[in-house]
C-alpha cells in the first residue's frame, strides 16, 4: 500500500443494484465488486496513521487526487475538479468496486485514509453498512432547498428509494412513494411515508409535485417522473443502469423543469442520522449470507420482492 492508505478488514458488505448492473455490463468493470461496507482498520501505511488502527469505519467510494498521492505544493498536481472542491468528479477518479479499484466483497480492502469515516459506537454493524447509500440519499438535501417544498414524490420502492423517502420525511416533507411492489411499499409506512401503487394510474394526480425523485432503477421511470413533476418543479435523477433510456425532452422545456443529477453524498450527515435513530435502515434487510456464498447471495438479491442482501465477512 502507498503511504496514507489503510487496510480494512470487512465486517459486513451490502449488495447494491449497481453491483447487479455491473454484472450486466455497466462501466465494464473487471475486479472485486462491492462498495457498501463497514469494517475495521488493521494496518496503515505511513507514520501518521496509528490512531486509526482498530477503528470501525465506513468508506467513501470515490478515490480522488488527495488519496492517490497527487496533492503537491500549491495543489498544482491536483486535477481541476479537486481544486474546485468536488473530488467525487476527479478527473483521475477510481471508484471502489466500480471503476479500477477492487471492492468490498472480500475479506480485506484498501482505501486512502481521507476516504474513511469512523463509525460511532452506538451504530450496529447492520445499520452502519448502509452509510454509503444513505449518504447518497442525503445528497439531495445538499443539492435541493427542500424547505421550498411541502411534499415530494419518490418513484421506486427499492432500497435507495426507501432511504430517500426516509431522509426527505425526516427533513420535514410529506412524502409519497410510488412503486410496483406492494410488499416493498409497505416497508415505508412505519417511517411515515404515504404509498401508492404505480398501477393505480387513476389515483395519481398529474403535475402534482414540485419535487420528484426518480429512483426506480428502470429506463421507464424517467417518463413517469417528467409527467408528475409540476411546472417549474425540480426532478432529481438517482437511477443508474446498464443501457439507454428513451427520453423526450419536450416536458423539460415546456414545463421549465429543473433536472438534477444526484450521486454520492455526505457521510457525516448519514452517520448522524444513523446515530440518532431518526433513520433505521435495518427493516430493509432481507437476508445475510456468508461471504463464501456471494454468488448465491447475488442471485438471491435479484429475486422479486427481495430488498437489501448483506454479506457477512468477519
């Protein structure tokens, strides 16, 4: 390992829809999958990392200039995006388990110390493993002034959609989740989220929401999202999938929509929500598999009605 990097023994890793899409060809990645994890630091390269040994951590997945050893005097070695303070868009970026960096479906992984966040003692492992996707949900709060909205619609009923709905609800919005699976929709009710079956089209109000988040993971989600976003409303796109989505741009123009792409988010905010208990993701766990059964776990994760599947590593 290069100086400033840590070797982490993985405790739990989460299977994400992005992992499934990678297996279908998304990003053309070759290596060890997995980017959601909680683990323990067992070794650090460099003299300044001693206080990290034994710490339980979660890790940001984007490896940027600072972690890659490209931060020189005056930051001249850093790319333009890192100099602008947006390292998640680093021109040299690697992404854990997604782009040029082996991921968390293993006993150990390596990440720069600048990517690591200490997990507070009060957060159990099976909640801490959700830190990365919960941070992605929290990114919406960084990008959108939610106080300008009284309600929001979340399209999709999967894992990320569930976390987004909970984050928006904690932020004070009335939230309607629109999805296709009754069993998944019911998981949102205890969090104070209203639910609606996407098949009940007559029950859906057209142009009803000033804030819509598309998190279906499906190419067809964008069209519905455009349809139910009010004129001059904000549409946040969260889905990533292998392949192309048919897009009609006229609703964006005619309704003067603001379209926001949204990806990775703030780990401190996610950890604070987990520590406070205001968001408890554990009801979303469908099953835990030992790491040696990772292939079976990935197959199981693709079955209808299954939510979060975890790999128990150590």
